[in-house]
C-alpha cells in the first residue's frame, strides 16, 4: 500500500493594515508591507497600491507643504502649527478630531463595498488621501528628474538634500523673505519683460515685478497673491454686481448622501438664494456702461458642520463680489448676463453631478478648494 505524502502546512500572515490573519496576502508594487487582498488599492492613477504607504506619504506631504490635515487648506506662514496625537499638522482653527489621516487609518477594508456605496464621510477621506498620494508621487518624480539633470551637469551634486530641488510650488509652500541683489534681478514673471531699474518688491516674499504689472494682477485676480510663490497679501473686490443680496433658510428636504448627518439646526438642508436686480456694468465688467438683466439663483448645502463652514466662506466671497460675474451664459449662450464665477454651486437637490445636484461626496471638499484658491479659508 503506497503511502501518501502529507501536504505542507499553509502559512498565514497578518495584514499590516487591518490586522486580520490572512492565508493569501498580496505583494504591493513599491514596498514590502504585508497587505491582504481586501486592503490593497486598485487604482491605476497612483503608483502605490498600499494603504500604509498612502498614510505615510500623505503625512510626509502635508508636513513638507504646511497643509492642515483637517480642512486641507494651506497653513499661513504666521500661524502656529498644532498637531494631533500622530503628529499630523493642523491649523489653529481646526479640531484635531477631524484629522483626515487619522480617520483614514481607522478605515479597515473597502474592497467589499464599491466606492459609491461607502458613506459620504468615508468617500471624502479616501478622495483626499488619494489626492495627497498623487501629489506626493509628483514631488518624488520632480526630485528624481531634478537629480538626474544635476548629475549630468555635476555628478558631485547627487548627495545634496532632495528637498532643495523640488520644482515649482506644491499647494502651500513655506515663504521665506529673501534679500534681492542686482544679480537676482531678471524678468518680470507676469509680462516676461526685463525688470530694469524700476521694479516693485513684494513685502513678505521679496519677489520682484513691474509695478504696473503687479497692480493689474492684484486688481484682476481677486486674491492678491504673489504670482511666483502664491503668498496671499489680501483680497480685492471682484466683478460681481454690487447690489445683489444673499439670503438663506433651512428646509426639510434631505440631500442624497447626507440623510444620516447630525443636523445643526434641526432641518437637514440649507437653501441659499441669490437675488440681483437689473443694472449697469462697471469698470471690471466686459462692457462698462452697458445694461444687464437681473436674476435669481438658488443653491443647496447640507446642514452639517462642514456645510455651515462652506456657507460662511460663501458669504465672505459674496460680500467681496467673487461669487458671480458678468459674461456669456454657458447654459443659454446669452452675452452680458450674470453668471457663476468659478465657485461651483449645487443648484439642484437631486440628479448627481451631471445635473448639478446630490449625491456628490467630494463636492464640499472641492468647493472649499475653489474658495481657498480665491483666498477664503
């Protein structure tokens, strides 16, 4: 009677992300972390498919670029940087309990549930960390390309600190005031003409421009930020008609995707109404002196903490005349009418992104980024 050879024992390992025993762990692309199949990301946009790398790289990225781990906006140079228990930075106005990376670390598995079926809060966390991971990879590629160029010119430069060779600003950068010498004076970064002896130096960052160029830039850009490094010096009035009114009220219709939120004022939804009477175009509009028709617009936000924060920022932007402008309507094709001005609103309750409605789990994050780009955060 022939004897049968016993099968070798199956070795098990522990997933470093969800801490579950698994018989089938999968190798990740760029690291040696042991991650089970349920926890590995399937995302062709990112080089890394490992959640531990996303967590580590995201933390590195926000530290290097002074980004708040709660509101995801840049931390101003003069602000004190606070940290959560895991040493993730956040600005003084934000609560440590809202740290995106800490919430991301608590997520255990996502492969059993499609992205659209996840709670809105989980979708936002994954979306933000996905952005940070992609930005981190962009910086690494810039560093690598920079070092390759440096090594071709002078091989001895390969040992220089990588952080000194990141090309271009990434979200928010540390601003250091640098003294300018005659050797540093070159071209105006706005008009690309030589600066010569008549130039204007910005107070904090020290970058140089023609005075007429930077004055026009500040006037037309809304946010008075340095074109070179992005440092914000102030906010000027925009091209929105000055006699409009912004009001809001709370309504009982819940927004899809926010049905289970903790509402701050009892009712689930904030309805914003913008009202503009007819008027005459001003100096910042395309045809000064020409008339424009009035309009009424409505928009919707969830009545939770983040929705009310967006409402506060929208109020500031409206008061500074940056929510609307006068131009061609993308919907009707009419010229010289009041239109939205690069701060997207949800004008419907239902219908999803295709119909400017909900559900859209990343909308609040995106609109806060649009507001931050104009200086509101």
